[in-house]
C-alpha cells in the first residue's frame, strides 16, 4: 500500500487508535469501548508531513505513508 518512513518501532495496545498528530509525533487515543484510557504521545520520533499523503501506523509497528487519490 505505502512506504515505511519511520525508524522507531511502536508497540500497539488493545483499545487504542494510533495516528500521526499535527506536531509530527505518533499519538494513541482511546477508542469508544476503552473507558479508562487517556490520550497519550507514544512516539519520540518527529516525522515531517507532506501534503497529499496519508500517514498511518502499520501492523509491523512502523509509521508509513501512502499517496492519497484525490489530494
């Protein structure tokens, strides 16, 4: 789908949604079924965002990016 761009491996926890924030760091936000969780920064590597790309945390634990079709 996309290319791996992150060098830091992030361990996933059940009940959290992972995303790349506006500040360039990976954040974990609790899903609706996780009542006790709190939003937290989980990555220490800062990633520079480019326009027209979608950023995600892959199954392997590294940040990746994919070109968006309509951007």
